[in-house]
């Protein structure tokens, strides 16, 4: 891993735990055990680093969720169940919210560049779920009257809402209940 990537990875953790606005360059310097000169060698500002963190997060989650799970060769029901299991697994030991969702809530109103980068990932996730729901309809695993676009949007909204309540209540039961409702609604069991 390059030093720049190491700084991005460490910054992701700091920003995830504190939030972007509350994270200072000194927090990054301390966590990464680097000086200002090394920081500014790679990044022109905290903002530049923040965008690199979002891009890194988008790249990783795009690979893990969309490519590795939702675009895999598994059956449609298995893809959705694997996505839901991945979500539960991530948040069982980690009740600090969704890294992407946290940034979306914190930064979307304040910075258009952040908003658009995060929006890109959520749109890709929704589109991937839409394709799976459409495939389920074709395989007669889901009623043909289901609006796949609205259903995919609702599914992600439910997941992110469950994560938000899990973070607030410090109880994964909220997310597990949401996942159970999704599984029942979309006949994934």
C-alpha cells in the first residue's frame, strides 16, 4: 500500500468515527503518524483528502457490494440475501452507522461535489437491485406488477433507515427487523 493510500485508509477510519466536519488535519496527522509536510505532499487540503476518502469508499463498496455480490453469477434471490447478510455482518460489530450514509447526511447539504460522488454510489446500488428485481420477475419469483425502480429505492431507503436507527439506538435489532421485512416483502426466504 502506498503512503498516500495509507493516509486515505487511516483518514477513512477517523472521518467515520468523528465525521468529516469534526475531523481536523491534526487528527489525521496524529492517526497517520505523519507531519504536515508529508500530508501536504499528497493532499492540498482537508477538502482534497475528504474527496479522496469518498472516492476510495465508493470504489471499495462498488466492488464489494455491486460487483462481487449483485453482479455475481448467483441466482437473484441469493444475490439479495448475500447483500442483506453483508449489511447485517458489517453492522453487527459496528454500530457507528453507514460510512456512506453518514457522509451523505453530513455533507449533501453543504457541498455539491461530495453530494454527487455519494449520489453516484447510491444510484449504482439502486440500479443493481433494480436489475435483480427485474430478473426475479422474469423468473416468476416476484409479481410482475412490482415497480422495480420504486422497490429498489424503497429497499435501500429501508436498509439505510435501519442502519440509522441502529446507530441512534445502539441496537442492531432495528436493522435485523428491517432485513426481515425486506426478505418477507420480496420473498427471499
